[in-house]
C-alpha cells in the first residue's frame, strides 16, 4: 500500500503535464479552416424555349414562307419535280398553280394574301427554261416572265404588296419587280461573283450580299443607292484564307457564320461586319439560322441539335429532335412568324418543323 502511494505521488506530475498539453492543443488560437470539396461539374448549358413538332411532307423540302399558323407555303421536290405545298395548320397539300411546266424554286410573301413564287418554266417543244415570277393575290395567280437568259433565281425578298427583289444564281444580276414592271441591275465585278442574299435594314436601306467565285469565303456587300448597287464592304469571317460559311437573314438583322468546324457569328451594321457571338461548346458550323434579330436566334449545326440565342449566349434546346443535316440544308431558310419557328428538314422523307413557345 505504501509502495502504491509512492508510485502515484511520482507519476501524478507527469499525468498533469500531459493533460495540460492536450488541453493546449485543443485550444489552438489559429485553427485551419476545412476546405470544401469542389462543386460537381456543371451540365450542358440548356434551355427549353420551344416545343417541337414534325409535320411529314414526303418530298424533299426547300424554302418556305410562314404568313401565320394556318398559312405556310413550302417548296417541295427538286428541280423538274418541284411543286408548291400549302400547310393549313393540320396537313400539307399541293397548292395548284395551274401550270404543269412551272417548277417553283423560292417562295416569300408580304402577308397571307400576297405571295410571290419564283421558278423556271419549260419552253414548249424546247429544252430551254425561262425564269418566271408568280404573284398570288387573294388566290388569283398572275405570271410575269423575266426576259433574260437567266436560268435560276437565287434569292427572293418581298418588300411590299407589289414589290419584290430577285437575284440570279450564276451571274451578278439583280431584278426589281414593281407593280408588274421588272428592272434589271448589274453588280460591279459581276463576272466573278454570285449574288446570294438580299437584306432590307430597319432604316429601309437595301443591301445585296454576294460571294466570290474565285476566293472561297470572300463576300461582297452591295448597297442600293443612286439607282444602282455599290460595293461598300468586302469581308470574310476571320483572316485569309476566309472562313465564311453562309449569310442568313434573321428578321431585322443579317448574320454571317463560320465554317471549318467552328461556330461563330458576325452581324452587319450597315457599314461593316461586326463580331456577334461564339458557341464555344460545339465545334460545328451553323447550317441553318434564323430569328427576329441578332438578339433572338435559332440555329442548327452539324451536331444535329437546335440551339437558341437570347441576347447573351447560345443554349442547347433540351427537347430538340435530332436532325442529321446535309450541306443542302443551309440553302433553305428558317422563319419566325407569330412567335413560332418554322423550317424544313430533308430527313425522314421530308418534314416541316414547327417550334411553339414553351410557356411552362
């Protein structure tokens, strides 16, 4: 017993010192703050702006004009087998033009009662064709022949009830239809350029964009002034070699897109092309583009999905059907009308695609 007391008396100071050291460690005046783990990777930047529907056409579709939800005109078929289709909000049927030798190429309108259709008409007992413009006014069809050696019209822009601009697909000529009279205009350097797209700016200035047939990706911007077209800008997307893919009318703006596995856009401000946006998550060029303005766009590219632009950035549509696109898709327009999106798609035996605003 005496030995136990002596042992405790000897060990106790050491136990007391150890307890003090442990207590001091527990009261560290500068503790290390725990580091939170990094957040999980963010998912793709997506949005659900539209509900998409495919309407079967059963023909290779082309351009379209959407006056409203019940009046959509579509070019169906190719070359000598093309016809005009009409979508009434339920089904697509052939619109009777009462002209079996006429092959429509482009359709556009001022409203549902004033529709223009351009195309070619086979000359009887001949292998030659003439460009013809048809005007549908409240269902009545009037024909206007362009007396020229032109074979095909590349673009059609309607600027009034009885006014429209057309450009020739292979040479530098533009035509103005005004109440039945057609005037012809020749572009500067027309021997080496191909007119592509008209654009009427919000301040009512008319422009015509054409591409060089010698330098890939080089585009000319012509302005109509003093009774003719004047070249005001020669540009391309990026430095030489040019990286321009296509030019699209998008409501009150016009957009230039890149090619060669990039997805960038520029817009034309009336004097020059200005950087617009870049879709850095997708390395595929836009093949089809349309919209209300540069701040409200819908585009499709080679990754087969729909993307929308709302003023700041591109976002992928969550409920987008998959669209295996071909290079020919870029030749056909995408239109906005009454808040809806309309475009054609060659897959699945041909379809009219309609995007209705998602109000959820």
